[in-house]
C-alpha cells in the first residue's frame, strides 16, 4: 500500500529545500521499492497569501489525513504586519496534530568537524538524538502574573512521562542502545516522578542501557564530551535549552533536521532552520537539514528504516566529498547539491 505525504513548502528558502527533500524521498523510495504519493498545501506566509490564514482549514484537513507531513520553513518580513504571524500556523499545526515528542538529532559529519565552534577533536564522532517532551511542563502550566510576584506551574503526569519515554527507548533501541534521561531530581518533584516512571519502563527495553543525569551536568558534558551521548530524553523546558545548545555543536543551522511525533496520527518533519529571507530565491540554501528531515520522515513517520538509512548514507557521503553549499565552505547551489545527493541515492 502506498503512503501519502503532505508537503508544506512554506516561505523563503522553505520551498527551495522542500523540493530537494521530495526529490530525495522519491529516489530513496524507488530504490527500496517503497510506494509514496505526494500533495502540497499552502501554509505560513503562503497560507496567509492564498487564504488569509497561516493554517488554512483545507491544509489542516490534508495534514490530518496524511501519513506524514513535511515542512520547509515559515515566516519572513513580508508578513510583519499581517493580522496573524505565519509562525502561529506552526504552533496551531503542532497542537492540532497532538505532537508531544520532538526529536532533534545532532551529528558532526566526518570532515566537517571544523565547522563547530568547539575544538575538532572534542566534537569528532558526536552523533546524538535529543527527545524532548513538547506539550507539558512549565510552558503549559497555570500562569499567575502579578506586579510583585509571578509564577508558572510545572506539572507532569506519569502517563505523559511514559509516552515520551517510550519514544526515547524505541529510538535508542534503533541506534546504539544508550539512553540518558535528564532531570533535576535533586530539587524538583516533577523530576522525581519523571525518573521513577522512566525506571519502571526500563525492563521492557532489555537492549537499552539507561542512565540518569542532572540537567546542569548535561549542559556541561554536551560541550566537553558530546560524543558520549546516544539518546537524551528530557522534559519540555530542559529540552528547549539543551536542543539549542546541542545544535550549535554541528556548526551550521543548515545541517540539522527534526521530527515531531504524535500518537497514531501523522508526524511533522522539518529542518531546524527558518526561512532565511536573506538568501531566499538565490539558490544558496543548504538543503542538508531538509534531506536529514526526509530521512527522519521515513524512519519515524513511515517505519521505512532501510530507505532512511539510504538517505543518511548518501547525505553523509556527499558532505564528506566536500562538494557542498557555500554556508559550509563549498561552491554548489541548493539545486546542484540536491541533484548530486539524488544521484547517490539511485546508485
Ligand atoms: P533562519 O534560520 O531563517 O536564518 C538564520 C541565518 O542562518 C541566516 O543568515 C540564514 O541565511 C542562515 N541559514 C538558515 N538556514 C540556512 C540554510 N539551510 N542554508 C544556508 N544558510 C541558512 O533564522 P532567522 O533569520 O532568525 O528567521 C527568519 C524567519 O524564519 C523568521 O520569520 C523566523 O520567525 C522564521 N523561523 C521559522 C522557523 C520554522 O519554520 N520552523 C524556525 C526559525 C525561524
Ligand atoms: Mg528554542
């Protein structure tokens, strides 16, 4: 049976990198005998232009009935004075699809260690995945705002912890089998519930080695020994901070992809960069983050691990060849880079 992918090209460089991701999906699927169908819908600024809303109803309906959703990027100065910001569409889409798990892999590619602001020998071999809880915790708790005092309530239920922990255990099982659960259990009650819930699940995943680390220690170790991590599991606030910290390790925004997963419904797959209005329309965008997101779509969205492996290997080989886009020291345009990755996918 064929699987259906909704593509939301979005704004700025979004459509440029989304086109490459779709080409890669088609090439990998055909090489592995996977059948995919595609549709497109307006979203973000493009949604505002077409329908007056960043998330038009028809786009949401199409997203709900797809097997996976791929997003380029949204936003840009053109919509600064629009009635709603394009980015609001993204928050609405995440919440409508019930996406509670955010996956951000960080990989330092062989030959590209020099891009990192950290010393090359420190970051060499770093290949980690951050699994962040996305719909609970401090950001969604009761807020009280007074003139003299203010508070934000942090709540987690054991069920909320268990469902994100299962995503992380499964991801670790498909990788190097090492899971680090990050909390602040020495001071926070929610962290103690987090830790005991994760511990209770551990026996179900015999091939995964679990350890726990405090968030402050994790923040240090990410920059001193990033290659020591495989999968990091953490709650919303800690994950927001750690995933941005970890993204810097690779050295370029253009290299990294992400996935947001829900229960049952389609996941959302997108590069971590924005719409880059400064280089939009100039064929300068690095499509690597979009290509990496396409691999995640196959792995986590459709369960097609072999096609995902194929894309990751092709991207890695292309980056290693030095034939890259200008942001990481090469001289290829977005389209030429994408075409060379697709050639590798077919062979
Ligand atoms: P940005 O990620 O778009 O750009 C930051 C810098 O990195 C720019 O100099 C850009 O040229 C460069 N860059 C980003 N991606 C690149 C790529 N693939 N290849 C080469 N260079 C790349 O972040 P910025 O400038 O803060 O935001 C621009 C717009 O994007 C804003 O409207 C913002 O709200 C939106 N945005 C959207 C996101 C999304 O769709 N998920 C995420 C972040 C920002
Ligand atoms: Mg953030």
